[in-house]
């Protein structure tokens, strides 16, 4: 594994790292992560500021000059935002159009109308998977919780029998499927093929969501049998709309960018000639930027105009969609800065050197690193970005499919056991009206289940692809 990029060989990483150097870098990594964890959990400092300070501490302990550490962080931040910032913004616009036009409600209502009492948990995981494809986890929760509460109340279900499948569908999409921020950054960091990652991600996501959703919800509902809290059952925004887009056109709009990116991956496999005209066309058509931009423009007509929105209303919807993602962009960018500081300090090369003597799968190693950072920081996105930066050198000699599986292994690890240092933990607790203990027994166990089932599926796939 010698084909490392110039960027990864920055600073003094080209020189052999001595055992003393390994020890110092290991201490630097632990110190940087410990500072981030302490600032986020103990002092309640925003993750963006915590990542900046942690990066500087990492550089200082590793013995890098402060100006070099600042340069590494700034470079990583800029590269990450440039690579994923536009995609995150386009995804936010698409999600907002889907929500405000009533398209999300149309999907929900149509599927629920076809579902029986026995199949309702399965319907919920399907709804969450479709709705959660283009939107962030937190937005998905806000969209689906009213539906979960209404279905549980009207059907006299235990809240968790309906809620766990919806949460599982959203969480799996968030951790494994582009264009969510974590998978996109990991794809960029390890140089994976986006289309192949997307295709394999769907293969991993389906059984994982089934096990952690409808199947696990049977046991979760027995452990914590609660009813929907009355004060949390809200009105739906789209109830005020005179008309809504149809089910078919809404689903087609949501799936459009996925189809475009998968088409590129398929053409790459079939033709495999970069000079061929068809492959060059699909390289453009299937790029994430073009795919998401096309979906957004199409959604303005198929969702916005179909709901009776004027041009001014569509413009206002687009504008409102961008404000809430400012924090996400900053955290993702700072995570990229932290990752680059790790790389430039030589940590990636250190892991490469140290792990050579281990009889441990690269995929399992990547998963374990992501699990550790997830448990420490509480952020799936930070865990994904940091782990991807650490294991990037290990991807140098991997095949295209195994590079994609490396991204998925990191994504699975980033979801492991959400607890009190994760904002999502408190969001679920408050919406479902549970105690901390009840949330740990249900939501946290569900997240751990997603992570474990996901990595098992990844390891099994690695044996056949």
C-alpha cells in the first residue's frame, strides 16, 4: 500500500515513523479526541468550535508548528465544504420542497392506506426509507414523528412498534446512503466510487433496516410499552394546502438522483472505457452535483407547481431550506479540517504501519475506529469524517467494490449506540415522551443493532464481490 497521495504525505509523513513517533502520534490523537469530547459533553461547546480546538491540540501534541496545523485544518475545511457543501445544500432544498409541497405526506398517506395492521411496521420502514433518502436525519424525524404519533394513536399501537421502524429507516439512510453528508465525505476521503457505494449501500441497508426496524420493534414495544403523548400529536403542515402532488410523481422525483447516479455506475461497469462517448455523457449526468441539481429543478415543477406554489413561494421555500443547514455545513467542514490535521500529522501512515502486523480485516478495523469515535463524540458525521481520514491509506490497494465497502463499514460504525452525548438521543426521547433509561433500552439498542447487522452484511458482501 504505497500509492499514497501527495496530500497524505504532507508534513514529514514521507519519512519513516519511529516507534517513538508512533507513540507521540497516538498520544496526539487521543489528546485531540479527548479535548473534542470534553468540550462537547462537559462544557457544551458547539461541535464546530470543539473540532477547531481539538485539531490545534492534536497538531501541537504531535509536534507540528502551529502555523502548519492551522494550514492543515483550513485546507481540510475548505476541501470538505467545496466537495460536499453544495451537495448538502441541494439535498436540503429537495427535502424542503418535498415537505412543504405535501409530497412527503402524499407518500405517507398512500402507503398507510394500503397497509394492514399486521404490515404497518413494515409500511413505516418503507416510508422512512423513501422520505429519508434526500433529507437529513433531524428533518426526517420532524417530518415523520407526527405520522408515527397519529398512526399509533388511531390504530391503538404501542408507540415503539410504529416508531422504531421509522427511526431505523431514517438512521440507515443517514449513515449509509449518499447524498447524506457522512457517506459523501467518506467516499471523497477514501476515493471510493459513488455509484458503486450507492448500489452496495442499498444492498446493505435493506436487511439492516428490516432487522433493526420491524423485527426489533416487537421486542422494543414489550420492553417499553408507551402510548403517544397527547401534547406531542401536532397538525400536519400540508393539511392547509388546497392540492398536493401525486404519489407516483413524488416518488419519481425523490428517486431521480439515485437513478442517475446508479446509471453512471452501471455504464462504468459495462463500458469501462473513459474515452467512450456514452461513458463521458453518463460521467456528467451521474455526477452527484448534476443529479441533485436536476432533481431540485424538476422538483420545483413536479412538487412546487403541483402544490399550487407561485414562483415567489418556491423561491421562499428554497431560501428557508438553506438557513437550518448552516450548522451542519460548519460541523462537516470542521470535521474535514480535523481529518486533514490527522492526515498531515502522519496518523494515517501510522495506522498503516501499525496495522500491517494485525490479522484484522481492513473493513473491521475501519468499523472499530468509527465506533470508538462515535461513542466518544456522539456525532455520526464526525465519526465518519474522522474515521475516513484515519483509514484512507488502507484504501490505496483496495478494489472498487471493496473501497465502497470500506465507506459502508465506516458508516455502520458511525451509528453505533447513540447515547447522552448525541443530539438525536434527546430528540427521540422528547418526541416519544420517554425517560433516559427507556430511550437507552430502545433507541440506543436499535442504533447498536443497525451498526452490528450492517457490518456483518458488509463483511459477507466482501466475500462475494
